[in-house]
C-alpha cells in the first residue's frame, strides 16, 4: 500500500529557485498533494498545478511577495487554519521560514528541509512590526516538532543553531546554461552583464555609472522598470528585460564579467554564469563565501568597487572557461535528488 504523502511549501506565487526544488521533490513522490500558505492560480503552471493544492485564506490576499510581507503579522493564524487531510501519513516540508509551523498530528511522519529563513524582508513599519517578535518566536519553536532537519547551507544551520542538521545543497536548472566550445566562440567579450535582482536604485546607479566611467558597455537583465530612467537614452546601456535562464546564458557567453548582487539562499545566477565559463561578481556575504571560490569576486559596493572592477576587468580572459563550468555544474540536479532521497529514507535511523 502506497503511503499518502503531502509536500508543503511557503508560497506558490511565481517561479524561482525554491519552486524548482519543489518540482524535483514532486518527481520523487508522483502522487503527492501540495499544501501552501498562498497560491496564485496560473502563476506557476507546469506539473505543480496538476496536483491537488490546498492553501490558507491568505491566498485571496496575497498575489506577490510584497503582499506576503504585508501579511506577516497574521501568518501564524493562516498556517494554523490550513486543513491537513486526515488521510495524510507523511509530509515533506520545504520551508522558507514559515510553512514548517503547520500543526501536525503526532502520527504523521514528517521531514523538514529548511531552504531559507527569509522568504521576505521583515523590514516592516507601522503597527504590524509589533507582531514580529511573536511571529519569530512561533516559527522558531515550531522547529522542535521535527526529529530530523536538513538545511540548504551550513550558514543557515549556524544561524539557527542547528548543529545536527544535515546539509543538502540546492541545485538549479543546469541544462539551461549550455557551453560554447572554443572553436565556436569568437572570444569577443563586449560588455558587462548586470542583474538588477536585489539591487536598489542607488546601488544600481553606483555600479553601472562606475562601469560606464571606465569606458565599458553594460547590458542589464532583470526587473528594471524602476531603474530605466537612470540611464535613459544612454547608448552604452542596454536594458534587455527580465528573461529566462536560456536568454541569460546567451548574454553570459559574450560578457566580460557578470555582476549578480542578488541576496538568496543559493547563488543560482552566479552558478549559471560559471556554467557559461564566465567569472562573476557577487555580494560579500556568508552564503556566497560558502558556495563560491574560483571565478568569483566578492563585492562591497561601499568599500571595494574600484578594486574589484579593476581586478575583474584585468583577469576576465585568464580563466579556464571549462574549469569555471565544472565549478557551476558541481551543484547539479542528480546530486540534490540523491541526497534528498537518502535523507528521506534515513528518517528513522
């Protein structure tokens, strides 16, 4: 008899790195159903929306992560109200900081994979901020209902003081980043590729303006509607828009250096750049230091922009492109699925 399995995630609002991990886990449990705090119907598509999806009352109030942030104060009530079907015998929780607070019957076998702790910023103003201590205590205490926990990084394990947690590193869509062989590459690197993900207007302006001051072209990718006016009609700045990984890979092949200042539980865009054989500049933080070594430059915009630019701009031709690609492919889907399967099997060890 097949055990009835559920998989829980914080939100199903749009495609991101966490949704890709969900798809891989769904492949391991083809008959499972999904529980989530908020689901935007049609926002995900693919195999996910072919499964039964149960969500909280916040589904009617949350259409994006900004809405999610506005409703942080009521999350404990929303999660408590999610009705777990009585037939569920096993649940796999892929948490980004909140869905693991589900109240689970004692007989339900449970597995927790902590992907992240910061689905949205808690930089909240007004009366809502007074609820944050309660929300944070609620989600921290909820960790105790899981006998074994896996985490997406050692950084996260240290932050949450989980010394016995197993580290299962995430993965990304490696197949979307093909490699151009030397004989097919013209080696004409004519621009710097800058992702807008995670950058404020001020940070974006500082970075792009400095690159332009050094005489280089800039191609911009990502959600950039609030930044286009900063370099309107500048022929050396190309706003390419927000596209899929395959388009990003196409531009990466021709870039001197890729600048990825996003803040995430896993530097997927940086690894995509390495897979195309190009070096990448990332924020100097503990997550990036844990994952990235060769081919990466660690940037603090307020302290070392000129130093990092000059170093990257002088070394971009010196890297072994195939070696950089191997660094990116190290975090492949097969490795993630193998380790996740092993974690789920050894729950009762």
